[in-house]
C-alpha cells in the first residue's frame, strides 16, 4: 500500500462534447496548463476527463446536456495508466446518445455496470462554478467523502449499498403499513441490517474525517483561508453512542426502533447515515452557509488537497483537475498552491489569464493554448 | 414459414429461464427432428408433473402424495428442522450428507419492496410445527442475501425461547442462493452452524 499507484492520463479524444466537434490531445506528465479565453472549451476538457474516469459530470446529472448542439451522440475516450512501475494501461470509453443512453467500455470490451467501470480514486476535480463539495446539499458532501472511502476502505461500498438496500426495504414496509394497517413489527429485521451496515459506514466516515481534519486545516491556512479550519461529521441521529462497533450497532438498533412511530407517519426513514452531513467551518463559523464565495472556493481547494494527501498516503495518486484555480488567488497564495502541486502527480489546470504568471510555474510545465476550436502546445 | 403449433411451442419454450427467442427456436427444431416417442415422452413428463405434483402438507416441498419422500421417511431426526426459502435449497443440503433432520419451506423471503410480508410466507405453519413436533434445533438456512438474512432475523426474534436457533456458518458466497453453493462449502457451513443470539 505504501508504493504509490499514481493515475495518469496519456491521451484524450473528445467527440461532440459541448463546444468541441472533435479534439484529440496527448497529455504529458507533470503540470499541464490549459490556457485560453473564456468559452474556448477549457472547462469542457476537464469535464471530459472526469467523465472518462467517473462516468458522471461534475456540472450536470444529465449526460445528455453534454451533447454538442447539432449532434446526437457524444463520445469520450482516453488512455489511462494506474502505475508507472507496472505500466498498467487501459483504454476507457464512454458514449452517450439521446434516447439510447450510456455506453461504457474498457479496452474495447463493453461494461454494463457503472460500478465496474468507474475509478473513484483516479481524479479529484475543482470547479469554481460548482462548489458543491462545500456549499451544495448534504448529499454532495457525503458523496465526495464516500467516493474517497470507496477507494480507500475495502468493503465500504458493499456496506453502503447494503445499508441503502435495507433502508429501501424498511421504507417500503413502513409505507405499506401506513396505507394498509399491517403490523410493521418485522421492521426490526431491516433495522438490524441497517444498523450492521450503517455502523461500518459511519465509523469509516468518522475515521476519514479524523484523517482529513488536520490536512484540511493545514491547506486552508496555506492558501490564505485563515487558521482554525474544521471538519466534523454530523451524524444522523446526532446522539449516536460511539465507543466501538458493537455499541454503534446497538445504538442504531435502539434509535431506529424508537423512531419507528415517527417514521411510520412519515412513510420513510427520517434518520440514519443517509442523512449524514459534513460540517465545514472556520472555528465555529459555518462556511457551508455563511462563507463568502472566496472562502468557499478556498475551502473546496483545501478539501481537495486533503483528499489528495489521504489517497496518496493510501497508495493511490489521483489526477488533479483544477479549473480556473489561479484567477482569484493573490501571488503569495498562488505560490503556495503551486508548491503544493509539486508531488509526482499529474495536474491539469486551466487559466483564462492571457499572461498567466509563467514565471511562477515550474520549468517543466506544459502549456496548451485553447482557442478557436483547437488545442495545441 | 412457422406453423401455429410451432410458434406456440417456441413461445412456451422462450418463457423458460435463460432461454431467449433464438435458443427457443433451436430447441423447437431439435424437438421436431427427434423421434416421435421422445417428444411424446417429454410431453408426458410435463403433463404428469403438473397433474401430480403438489405441495407437501407438512413441509411444503414438492410431493406426489400427502407427504413428500423426506417427510415420509420415519428414520430421520425429528428434533432437527431446517428452514429454507424454496424447495430448490433442499437438494444441495441433502447432497452434503451432513443433515438428517426434516425441512420447512417458507416459500420465499421477506421483501417489502416486492410486497412480501410475514403473512405471505409459511411462518404460522412453521411455528405450529415447532410447537407440535418436539423440535429442539431450528436451522435457519435462508439464503445469504439481504432478504434471506432479514428473514432469519425475523424468525429468530419470533421463535426465541421456544427452540434453539442456528444459522449456517459464514463462508457461503454472499448474495447468492444456496442452490449455487458447492457441497463441500455447504457441508462445512452446516457443521459449523452457530447459535443465533
Ligand atoms: Zn414434506
């Protein structure tokens, strides 16, 4: 686990995605800067890289929205490798056609399940227009954390889906009990399954937050966001007993049973890990709701770097995709960010600044000019 | 080119699990070429099965008489009862030769999203048998799936104090039905069964 398995993208081909008719680029290692005016398609290149690894866009939940105006099918393909040492490369492809849906393949072989295709630890993305990891709904913050855990904790995704399945069963039982008057006593069987899986989910989330917290505070301060950065898991229900796994399971079982009358009236499970949130703040100030746009940007970036540190420590090196990240940082903070990126990872960042302070960038930086429908070195 | 009777045969065959329209056609043409007595034997077996088979009045597995062959066998151990979801789980357990008690078929597992509640399973009948037949150990051999585990939990709560409840040891492929487990693994899981708290 200590050997890094850094992810690399070697080439990317985009067909009919947003403003791009067709684009094919080879992407070198190290720091890559996409430079060009607003609207030239820099963000769409970053978006395409996210789609090629996670299968979803950070900007929309509807892949259909990505299809170029006069086209009906879009396609993104790319060659990625997982480890420099073993040179494990894979050719990944995702296509989407309106009315037909999504198609996935790896090395030419179709993959039906997104879960078998996506690589949750292979990219981390920052987009200033999409600060969902900080100011979005709780689900967005949970998803970011769970994606990290999926990559780091063996069995986490099975426990998460087990919890979700048991909760769906309990909800169905409560709804039918509400409408037909059948006895909901068998709910306890589902509650026990929810507790067993939910305890692992919550404990994993707590452990991850404990690991992320000092790193988040460190990066927040380094990027000029101030001292006293705090992350906390806001567990649902909030009064969970926590000494060990058995206590956590027992606490969940007790809470689910106690809240059954209320949940029966609501027709759904009102508390549980599916309602967890992550407090993001400075001191006791809630940055999720009260932070300025600038503070939220910095917090999102600090969170991303904290995730990066954790993945790296666990032996996985994500590709960092940073859209328009330099524009609102003053020179000192730019330096701090660029210094943070001099690890051995691949970093792709975009800038609309025509004379992006080239002096600041490391000598081995590759700069692509993106304008007028082309992208070249 | 297909006649109505051939079309009907293909339609019926393609309802079978794992048989698509193409393999249904292949099977139909294969049957066409087979000697007449073979196809009549197959048809006879199907007719006999649907006419004679009925649920065993005690365990709800398949029977041709009042009781299934296992329930008719007086030499088995009356103190042991093994609960399964479907009759298809009985055969793999029998093949392990590690079990000499009787069975009870629930007819499925709890699954509210599919509308299956305790009242839809043969749970009342199970409680009556535990009370009436002198059972001392109830082996809950529902499938190692989400719905099978929840059903096991429900039964253990319902029958706690009446009978010793045990569950097959872990090691069975999680998420799959018992009928897909190999004999060796299933035999080990039976021998290593643990008491349900
Ligand atoms: Zn029987």
